[in-house]
C-alpha cells in the first residue's frame, strides 16, 4: 500500500514512486488509496495522529479504511498474509507509521519517506520492520523535528531520531547501528531485532522534501528529488527480505 502525501492524491503516489513498474517486474500487487478531503478539488489527507487536514479534523478512521481495502483486495487476488507492507510520502509516511502502531498484526514492514512518527500512544501488538528515508534539508518535516519553515500545517513534528529510535527499542534491536556511507547518503541498520524485524535509516545529506530517485517533484512547485538512491528499489528489496515470521 502506497500512501500519497498531504494535499495530494493517488496519482501523485503512482507517478513519484513508480511502484507499478517494480510490481510488474517482481510480481506483487500495489494499491494507491486516496485519503479524505473535498472531491471536487482532489486535495486529500491522512489521519496520521497530529496531522493532517480534513482527515485529522474529521477523525477519519484511516486504519480501518486500510484494513477494509485489504479485505477487498484479498477477495479478488491471492495475497500472502505474511507479506503486506505500507509506504508513503510525507503525510503518507506518517500514515504508514500509524499503521505500524495500530495494525502491526497486518503489516510486516513499513517504509516512511520524508515523514515521522506523530501518533500517540503507539502500542504495536508485535514487531514491525521499518526503513525510513529523510533528507537533512527537508524544510517541511524537519530532520531534527519541530515546525518546518515551509510547513503548510504548522505542526510540531517528531524528529527522525525519535521516530526510528522508538522502533529500535520496541523491536528489541541492538542499540548501535551498522553504518555505511555512499555518495552523500548515510545508511544505518539496527539488527538483532525480534521476529526477524530490522530497522534502517537512509539519511540523504542535503536532501529536501521529496521521494529519492523520483523523476520529479510530487506536486507543482515541490522540491527536487535527490538522485543519490532509488527509494522505490530499496524499499522493495527491504520488504521482500522482511515477511512476518
């Protein structure tokens, strides 16, 4: 499941992530839901906790919505229940974090891109593998947390360190990550986690509020994506390696 960013729609997620091409090559099903908002202008958001828009204000049951979508898909296609995953951009990334908190029985792994964990209380029923992507120059959702100078919603977002750190502790991973550097990117991996889950973080030095490796911004006037890594390819490799036990 790929969740679009706040104020966007499914078409944005299809274009920026290009998961359709990977799904065709690798043989998996990809679903792009639309969030809550005025249909006439197609400005949709997800209720990810302290953000965003109509979905939060109306207290939309987006966790229930995700579960309902999966039931519909399971009725028409053969789905491995041990291999159900969520990813998303910005508000969609925050939604994937909330799903890990409240639907850990369903989702084996999540991969948030440019969005942090902003849901409390986060009380997962079991470990969930997590792979996070974030740029250090993101001015919408600041790497170190707080209210970003270019934030549309003015929310005091959690930091990347706090978001990832929650899952390192909850999943019972080793406290010190294995770290590698490549072309302006730092990759950290916390291993030794329960149930085969792991936690990973790609820090894009100088990266902005965008999907790494995308052909262009997620919306008109959006930030230019870093081309140092392909988030889509790395996410699929991570998902493929992390089914539920």
